[in-house]
C-alpha cells in the first residue's frame, strides 16, 4: 500500500457539468505562472491528467482542475483545467465548480477572489445565495459568417469567437436542440469540427477551434437562447458552457444585439441556465458569467503501481466520434 499514490479530489457539478478539483497529491510542476506549469504538466505528467479524468476513475464528461499556488500573489488560487483529450485555456463551469470547492473547504469566504489560469487572471465572486459570478478573460468575435461544407448535411455558416477557448457558433434552424437528440447533434457538430480542420479555419494565430456551439431559441420563458456545445474530446457540455456563453456574448455584441450591461440568459441542452453580461474595459470586452455549482463528493484517487490502468485509459479522439 505504501507505493500507492493518493490524490485528494473534490467533485462538483455546475448545471450538470462535472468538475473534479485536485486539492492534494498532484505532481510538482516547479514555479512560474499557470501557463508555465501547464507546459510542465503537459510535457512531463500527462499521465496524471488521464489518471484523474480518464476511465476507469473518470469519464469523457469530466473536467479536471489542478489547484496550483498562484504566481500572482493577488490571486486566491491558480488552476489548470483539463479533460479527456488535453488541456483547456479557461473553463467557466470549472471555475464556478472550483469556487464552490474552495468555499466547501473553507479556503474562501463570500466576495471577490482572483484565480490565475493559463490564459489570464479571472475574478470570481462568491455570492450569499451560493451562486458564483466569473469575470472572464476578454472575449471577441474573430470572424463572422464563415461557411463550411459538412458531410451528409450541406453548408453550415457560423462565427469564430474567443471566450477563453475557441468556438465556432452556428444557428442551424432545422436542428431541434433537445436532450433526446444529443446523438444526432454530437454527430453533426463533430462533422462541422472536422470540416473546419480540413478547410484550415482556425482562431487567431492558427489556433484550433475545438468547441462547436449550436444555438437556437429556448422554449423556457425568460431565457434568451438554448445551446448545444461539443467539447474537444467528443462529450457535450451538460451546462450552458461558460466560455461558450462568453463567445456568444461577443458575437451578439458585434451584431449590435446586446449592449454593455444587458443580461443574457443562456440555457444549455440539459436545461440549466447561466446569466451573462458584458462590460467594456478600454479595448477589451469582459464577459461575466453567473451560475451555481454543488459539491458531490470528497475522495482520494488511488494510483497503484501494480495497476496496469494506473494512468487511465488514454484516448485519441482526433478522428471520432
Ligand atoms: O464552461 O467554459 C466552460 C466549459 C468548457 C468546456 C466545458 N465547459
């Protein structure tokens, strides 16, 4: 038992989307910023990612957050987010889950706390009613009305936008966005993603677009829109996706459909809702996303050297589903 590595985790869900925060037992990533430590994690300890979120301990849906000491000492914590196939720049639902975890552990109180992520510092406010508002990194629409041919479907047009991750956002009117259609929606969004890659459509500096967001009207009174978001590893986001909602706000703003301070209520495919709004800060457009997470488990993962699946089942999802 002495060689068994113990990794302390706290699990939560934000609008149905799970987050597993590693609060102890992670690898030593040296010093530096969250971006520096992410490079070390990716290069030298990628098996830790798959051990924490991959099967048999995790699943394709799970997003991990490795808690790290922040280089920026004005921050309450630093975090590196990861999933079944790699690493995320930022994660909105994950930051809300991280805040719920830190509050659960008694490490933060009500009010504002800064969190260092690999793509910048975000500020999150823990509210009395348990909700968390995340002031995200700045968002922008990069390209509008980009059209791609999609296998077996036809042409799909949408916008490329940044909300902490890269998104392609499209309204495809003949696609009903409902939970019973997740199989078809996953297939369609995967084909869109493949076509973007084939046609070399990227975000700024050639960065890959790894999240596809379909949006349409919501049947829920008081809600502005419903979405379906395909995550990089083929799972769909059970929440409305914090970075995806940020990218959506950027597009609405660019189209003159949302003004600074307006509240946008975004529903995800499972029915959970995030509220979003925008503020200008000089040249930047800063989205704030509000949602609520609930802690679901506190446990220790055991990594036994004798276990052939100690590092999880490693997958390559580039060409699937
Ligand atoms: O909430 O930003 C988000 C997110 C990204 C991937 C899954 N959730």
